[in-house]
C-alpha cells in the first residue's frame, strides 16, 4: 500500500521545514551579521557553513521526510534513521557552528559544569551506550513510541548523549577537553564497541520483541505521533489499517534483524571514516615531530663541530 495515503503533512512535515529554515536564517545572522558581538569572532568559514547546512538537510531527511513515516512502519527504517541521527548529524552540527559561538554556549554558568562532566571520555561513551541500550529495551521502547511527549524527550536525550560523545573528539573550542593522538583512535574504537551488545540482542533474537511493529493496536498508536488523528480515523473506515504488514513484505523478525545489521554497518562506515582521518592526523603529527627532531639534531651537530674547530 502506498505511503501517499497518509497525506502530505505526514510525509513531508511542512512545520519542520519552516522551523529548520528559521534556524538556518538565525545561524547566518549570528555568524555573519551579529558576529561582532562575540569575543574572538572570526569570519565564517565556507566549510563550517557547508557542515551546518548538510547537518540541517540530513536532519530533515531523517526526521521530516517520508523516512520518518517509514521509521514508524518498519524497524529497519527506524534503525537507519537512528544511525544517521545519532552518528552523523551531531558531528556536522558541532563542526558547522564556529568555535567562538560554541564557546559562549559551553562556558555559560552551570552549562560549563554539565559539559565538563558529561564530556569526560569514559562518561560520554558509557552514557551514549546506556541511553541507546535502555531506549531499545522492548518495554521502554514500546511505551515511549506511543507517547508524543516521552518520544520527543527520548529523541532529545539520545541526540544529546551522541553530542557529548562526539564533543571531545571533534570540537575546536580553546580550553575544552580534546582527545588527541592514539587516545583518539582508542576512543573511536570504544565508541564502535559500546552499542554492539544492544545491536546483537536485536539481531540474534529468535522472536520479534517490539509490539509497536507487530501488534496492530500498538502500531496505530505509534503512527498517531506522525499522522494526524483525522487522517488515521478516515483511513480506518476505508482501508482498515491493521499493521505494518500492509506496507512491507518483510516479516517482523526479518525486519528487526535487518534493522540491527544496518545500524552496525552504518556505524562502522561512519566511525571507520573518522578513524581514517584521525589516524592520518596522528601519523602526520608524529612524522612532523620526527622531522623537527632530526633538524634540531643536525643543527646541534653542526654547532658542535664549529666549536670544536675553534
């Protein structure tokens, strides 16, 4: 059955488009027109603007386009949505906002202490793993998916946990905690490992565990979070919506397992790219240091030779 039966609002989230356009306008006002109000400000870099716009576009794709609707129909699409929402968008937003803007935010009273505590490497990695794992416990997941307020708060908590996890890895704010060298590589590997147990349970379970993707009544309640009630009511009188099986050929178990597999694959690709650039950065720094040491030694030898001649 085509998704178009749910209507334009459910498929394309026009209110979200308006909100994101407003955010983009504010971003350019702050970073260009009002930047003189910020201490230590610098001209907005092209790459920063590109990162931010890409982050906002990707946010709309995973949370405002038909992908969001599909995430309520299939668990596979839910996990794809989670992968990009948690593992890529936070990086783009952190790198897209200039450091002199971030400094105002992270050094704000009280906020600075929260950021310092939650961006400690051990706390940030374990915090993300715990938030992700608890959210995907069947009893928690099914309860949150049918409550609009809880679902919104949970989405925010997940995003913030991912944000704090990435902050010490990619932020460029002077004075903020920054992981460097081989520690960065170890941190990335740890990040890749922490959600593996949760994904493994989803992949290797022998039965579908989420009622919101298997039980018709629970599924309809979850769908009401992204489809207007009037639309659902009118559809029930015509096509008799009974569950996600109307829109997919995947069995609930295969759908669940595929979702877990895709989450891990996307995670490994994203973190693999970050690992590559981090390793290349470390390698360049190490060889640069070696070259400087060789030059210094050669200079000392030359000076010693000159002294011996006299």
